């Protein structure tokens, strides 16, 4: 008879095997329906496999059966926090393809709209980053409070707040109303104080510094190899901005700096966006001062028939380089529409940034890339 | 850096914000002001101006406007209108891009200003021609610079008759003159 009280001898070394954890697709911190299959050794991340496609709507295919003007409404829904930038990238591609000239005033209005949208998108990013660091909702709503004023300006410009559909091949659909300019002046006067307050809240906050300084350092060489763009690349110290390198619309006349980070860590990625918002304010103020009179739109037909050929239009969207590659076969709709979305390509370096860190930092590092699922899955 | 200084600094901001006026509004009782250009869902359609050309239906990216016309008389003359039997706008699928309004060559279709058209059944979301005819005419000024030039505000409660939304000048012939011209020529 065996003794039930006697335990078997424990093995000399405990066997440990990696644990597979699924983060998402319905997780509040993955910025949409994004799934991360994380292989962990205890709390340390060993391997990461991003799985996406949950929000795939086939924008590129839908564009093939709509006329060039109608596709503008689809681009609103790519990166829904930056609809103006998406509109701009698309209409630039169509204008290049069909050879449409844009009046000066139209260009200035587009620059003002795109820069206001950049501030709004960066405010969302900063708010959600703090949300992910554990500062629940209060700083997020500080960001949303000022974003609300930008959305009010958009409502004056084009009648909508998120899905704006403001730009058309050949300019913008409508001139700004008379009460837009005083409202813009008030916004430009208030916004620097607000950005100072927000920066004071996060830049020297001990918790933010302790959790983000030196976290997930992305070296410049690695960032370039991974084809990163936008604030993530600039945080790594590469001064690459399409508004300077390949100026479109009237950016060539604007005076502004490219803020770059020193270390390429999560802290730099957080701060570089706040500095960029200040530069955007500078651009809006200059454009507001220099804007000429005249028409805002070249009368292009609704059913544009560009000559056979191809064109690539790209802009510096809040998340990075957003490009539209259009192929025309002479018809009223594009034969092929390829979207180079910054969020999707910025995810390339996700694995390198995550491996070796603890699971508590995963959400913070992932959030610092600032991806938008509407754009990743398209 | 000594710990604690940052927290004190953060609390200063919190204290400053504590005595601000709240930025939130109690929605159903209070409302934020909307701009007259707001693209809303209660479309305004002027029967008198519409010729049944179906430009709006053709320009819609989703194809949600349904128009059925029939000739108004036995002999349809040039300059005479079609009679519209069906003019359905499927609000359930509409994305309020406003391309239909931009397309209308006769300023017959306008955006509305509402955003609260909730219904229990999906079919009830379609706006039919009878509703379009009887609805109060408070058009949004989106893509209608002639309304903006007059300083018209859709939230003031005043309605705009079909003559008031014209882009034409006073020297243009009236509808009666146009009709009489056709009678004289016949």
C-alpha cells in the first residue's frame, strides 16, 4: 500500500514553456480591431505576430468602380482621425493624372485644412497615449476639448466634422464662410497656451518619464530599413518630412521647422508630435495671413476622363507618408488604385520594438506608433 | 529630479481646471450651436424647381436616390417638366457627402440640418416623395452661396420658398412668362 501523503520528488529544474496570449481583436488599447498574438516567457515578450484585416472594406477595389470625384468620399474613411489629409493625398494624385491646375486660394485653403487636421490627429494621439499609460480619460478629454474646436472649424468650412469630403480634384468644393476667419484667429490665439499646458502636464511628469524614457528605442538605420515615415521616423532623429522634401500645394512658401527626436524612444515619439502641432500652428498662421482672393476651384467635370497613364500623389499625413497610386485607362474611374498607408507600413518595426519588453509596456509601445485600423486594413 | 515636484505641478493644472466653466453640455436639453452649413439628413427638395433630370441619382456614390418620372402631358414639349412619381432617398445608407446637392443644376435639392432621425425599422429611414413635399423648407446653406449671401440661418425657424433659393437674377423671366412663351409659340 502506497503512502498517499508522500509527494513525488520535484524535478531538479522546473519546466517552463512559453505562453501564447491573444491581445485583441476587441481590446480597448489596440486602437480598433487589431490582434496581436504574443508569445511570452513569463512576463517577457519573446515573439509577436500582428494579425489584421478585421476592418477590411476593400477601399481600393471600391475605388475602381466609382468616378474620380466620388472616390473622395471613400478616402474620408481610411484614417478617420485625419480625413482632410486623406482627401488631399487623393486629389493631388488625380490632379497629377489629369493635369488639373488648382487656383491659389484653393491651395491655401487645403493647406489650412490639412494642418488643422494634423493638430487634431496629434491631440488624439497624445490623449490616448496618456490613457494607455494609466492616466484614465482625464488627459484624453483635455485633448478632445481642443480638438472639438478644430472640428467646429471644419463644420464651418465644409458642413461635416469627421467625414469631411472637403477637397475635389481642382481645389476645394466651396470657399470658407465669412465667420470662419474670426473663429480661426481666436483658435490660433488660444492654442499655444493650451499646448503649453498639455506639454507641462506630460513632459516633466515623473510617471510618464519613468515609463517611456528609453523604452523601445528605434535606431535611425532600423527605422529607415523598415520604411517608416512620419513622426515615428522623425523621433529617431531623421529629419524627413515630405512637406520639405517634396513640397506640394503651397508648402514651399511656408516657414517651418522639422522637429526631430534625440533618442528614438517612446518619450521622443510622444513629444515630437506636440512640437509638430506647434509648427502646424505656425503654418496655419502664415497661410491665414498670405491667403489671396479669387476662385477656390477649377471647374473640372464631374466625370473626369484622365489620359491613359499613371500617377502617384503623396502627402505628409499625421501618421506618415500617405500615397495614392492611380492607373488610368482613359475611363471615368481608376483602373487601379493603390493606397500606401503610413499606419500599415509603420507596423513593420513593431516586432523589433516589442521583443524583450514586459507585457505592461506592450500597449504603450504599440500606441506610440500611432496606428489607425481604418488605414491598416483599408 | 526629486519625486513629488511633478505631481504638485500636475495638481496645479488640475486646480486651475477645477474652477473653469464646464465644457460639456447636457445634450437633449442643451444643444451646441450648429453652423448653417451643417450637412444634415432632412433633405429639402423643391418640387417646383426639380425637372426630374436625375443628376443627383447619377452623382450619388452609393446609388441610394431612386427617381421614377413620367411625362406630364400627352404631348411633352421642350421646356416642359417631367412629373415625378417616385423620389426616394435611402437615409439608412446615406453618408451625407453632399454630392447630390452639388450636382443639382437647378438648386432643387438641398441638405437639411437635422441629425436625430432615429427609427425602429430600417425601412422607415427612407424619405419618400410625400414627406419631401410636405417637409418645412429649411435648407442648409451647404454649397448654396446664394443663401449664405442673404445671411439666412436654418435654425432661425423661417422657411425659404422655392423662389428664394435661386441663383438667378431679377431680370430672368418668371415661370409664368416662360409658360406663356411656349403657349404663344404653339
